C-alpha cells in the first residue's frame, strides 16, 4: 500500500502523493495517475506536421500575425527553425527540455525539419521525434511592393530665393533625408523609405513614403540651412474605406544668402554671413564687428553678393600698420596693398585668407575659411 493511501484512478495501483493538479479534479480531490498510465497518453511536445511561412524574396521579411516583420532572412533554414520553435507546445510537466533539429532541403521552397526532443518528466527521461514540413510561400511584402511601384506620399522640394541651392545644400538635404529614413527603419518602421531623389535645374526633390517623414525632413533641412516651409496637398485617390488620400508637397525655400556668403548691404560695408536663421547675422569684414539685419529685412536685406568663403585665397601678411590697417600682397598682382584690419585678424600670422571682389580686398576669418 502506498504511504499516501492514494490509488491510480485508471488502473487502481497505489501511487505516491504528488504536487499539482490531479486527474479529473483541478482542486485535488482525486488521485494522480500512476507512471504507467500517465505515460500511456503522454506527449512531450505538440508540434504541427506542416507550416506555411510567407516570406518576401526581396528583403527577407516574414509575415507573422497580421503584419510583415523584418528578419533579414538570407538562410531560410534559420527562419524554419524559428517558425517551428514558435509553433511548438511543450508539456507543462517537462523539465530540462532540449531539442535538436536536422533540416532536410526537400526543394527550393520546402524544408523538412527532423526534430528530436528530450526532457525529464516525473524524474524519468523522455524523448520524442517529430518531422515538421516547412513550406515557404514567396510573396512581395507591402513595403517592397510600394518601392517597386515608385510609391510616395510626400515630396520635399529644396529651392532657394533668388538663386539655385549650392552643391553643399543639395547634398546636405539628401543626406538629411537618408539619415532620417535610416533611423526610422532601424527603429522598426517598415513604412520608411526614400522613393526617389531627383536633381532639378532649380534644386532637388526628395520623394518619401509618408507625409510625416516629408514634414520631418523639411523641418530638419530648414533647421540646418534656414529659410521657410510651405506645403500643399493634392488628392490622389480614396482608400478602401472611402477616405480621401492626399499627397503633400513640402517646399523648402532657402534664404538668398547662406552662411559663408559675403554680401555688401545697401550703403554699408561688406559682411560675411554667419547665420541665415531669423534675421541675417554676420561679421563686418572691415572691423570684425557683429552685423544683424533689421527685423523687417529678415534673411533677405537689400545687398549685393560679392562672393563666398569658397573664393578665399591665401596670401602673405606683409605688415600690421596700426589698429585699423594692415598690408597684404595682392594675390593676382603681388603688389603690397593696405587694407582694413578686422578685429579677428591675428597680427602674428604669416599668411591670411582674403576675398578679392569689386569692393576690394578683405581679410576673412580663418575659422570661416577652415569650416
């Protein structure tokens, strides 16, 4: 007789008392099955005989639940192992559970997974073998389908007031868009992609997959280069629920004088533009004093463009005459010229960078030239 006084409800043999729910009664008023009866109907694992996996041949995304998930699948065997793992149910009483798999490539779209399972149940080693056939259904995911179809929901148009954007501005705008999309993609946003980058005579157009990204990229371009943003919507279709779907164009208009431009404001001395955000700000090239346009002029004061820091040329600093004047060599004629001495000039320097324009020779700040 068992020390517990309990008997197997199926065969009547005495059994030891065990913890946990009992057969036929979750509250434990009836005895547990003996080991022989318990293992008679025991399944270590519940595994499907066949699985169908929808996978995108372009990007390797797998369809799970009701959405596509990026897994970057290159080796379909790894995907098969993961899908079988997700589909397995292991018996609740099993301890020290392990499993091994021997994949067999049946054909291009089918892998037969020969699985061997082992565990410990009631202090008894238990093993089981199952074969799971994994079939791959290749279909293009929503994202790749949209990319292939040149889909886009917004356009960021980069233009400039009274000029064409510089190469740095064009390249910078594209770089901003690509970095932003890359960050969104890294965070799991499968809707994030650049559809097209188009160079135009007046600037650059960047087509993006969502209106939110178009707005975010336009704002980042303005933060870096200054300017203004306007937007316009165009009705393109209706969705399956009858809602109107719009495509949005974000026009970023860069200021007429970007940072690094040298201008001559009306009835004033030449100025190196330092910032085109808010009011135009910069440095006078004659004195080094700070310049700021009037509020009503904003970033577009009446001025004549003289050049930019890209036009700077290095020449010899001959002598410092006094607090207001220095002598330098004209980079074209090599004649000694006396010009204004701005406060940012280093009197101990052997060479300086100058801009030669119709307004004369002017020393540029070294940090502007090097930047």
